[in-house]
C-alpha cells in the first residue's frame, strides 16, 4: 500500500484515540474533576487548540506535501507527540487514559517507522 495512505491513516487513528479519550473523560466525570480548580486563559486554550489540530492537519498534509517534506514532518510531529504523551502519561489517574495514550504512542512509533523507511514515491 502507498506509504502516504498508511501515514495518513496512522494520523486518523491517533486523532480518533484522542477524541475517544476526551469522550470517556467527559462521560466518566474525570474532566470536570481535573478542570475544577483551573482558570485557563484564552492563550492556553489557543495552545490546546493548536496542539489538538496538529494530528488532524497531518492527515491532510501527509497526502499533499512533497515526499521529503512529508517524511520529515511525520517523523518530527510523531516524535513530538510521543514525547509529549510520555511526559504526560503519569499525570492521568484513570487506567483507560493510560491505556489509550499507550496505544496512541504505539501508533506514533508506527508513524515514525513508516516515515523513516519511506523512500521516494
């Protein structure tokens, strides 16, 4: 299968895992508990929006960027999310969150592997 499609698909999976985790956090009440004492300003929310928009944009960018640019973008962005989630993993109290983050990190590794081994088109 075309590497562009495989890479794009990994970003779809990661995005859906993040969304599923958000839904579970809302339904379980974990989100309300974790946000109760936080007073976040618009710049923090903007940062969160940019952070969560990135994997969504990678679905599209992987398909349209030139191969060499897309390859490195996939490696860099997937490595960033892997490290970001690795650092954040201990801060999540719920087992389902830890599980979903571990799975998403597995897909980050798959993304890096496919991108690293992507030779021309």
